[in-house]
C-alpha cells in the first residue's frame, strides 16, 4: 500500500494498493487520486514507486483491471492489454437484491 499525504491538511490525497504472492506475480487493485489533486503527477508517481518496489522484490508480472477510460494512464507506465493473447476472466456471482 502506498499513499501520498498532504503535509498541511494531513489528508491522504493519492492511494494505491497491490498484493503479491511473494514469488513473481502481483495484482494492482486500486489507484485513486483526490479530484482536487488530479493532473499534477501524483497518480503517475505512486504507480512508478509501486512498480519499482515490486520489481525490487523480484516480481516480474504485474496485472491490473482497467476501466476503458483509464487505459491511456497505464500504457505509458508500461502496461499492455492481452499480452501474448492472454485474456482476463472473471467469475462474478450476482448479488441478491436486499429487500
Ligand atoms: C486515473 C487517476 C489515478 C490519474 O491520476 P492523476 O494524478 O490525475 O494522473 P497524473 O497527473 O499522474 O497523470 C500522469 C499522466 O497520465 C495522463 N493521464 C491521467 N489520467 C488519464 C486518463 N484517464 N487517460 C489517459 N491519460 C491519463 C496524464 O495526462 C499524464 O500524462 P503526461 O505524463 O504525459 O503528462 C485519477 O484520475 C483518478 O484517481 N481517477 C479516479 C479513479 C480511477 O479511475 N482509478 C483507476 C481505476 S482503473
């Protein structure tokens, strides 16, 4: 878990989270930047730091799910869609509506 704290307000303004199995695979779960702090490089900074830390641990495969509107954020960081034809699959159980 990595985050950036605004010194003045002590508020967390950028956050990212990943899990790894301690061998060579990791999954990034989130990256979120407070809307009033977006567009100044914080998202890119936390991602670059996270990737560096995972690589330093020997992790060589880092996967993530991306909404279509954010693909352009991840691509310059080195992420590619469907590498070698690999496709993501999801088992998703429909939640029952609460009455
Ligand atoms: C996506 C998000 C994390 C980007 O963070 P940010 O701090 O605003 O981004 P940065 O300022 O670090 O931008 C880094 C680069 O990515 C680009 N970029 C940012 N958001 C982008 C987007 N949605 N699509 C394409 N490029 C994007 C910037 O233009 C910048 O390019 P540059 O290096 O050429 O100048 C942020 O907008 C956010 O929190 N969004 C809501 C949550 C979300 O959608 N998370 C991703 C879930 S998959």
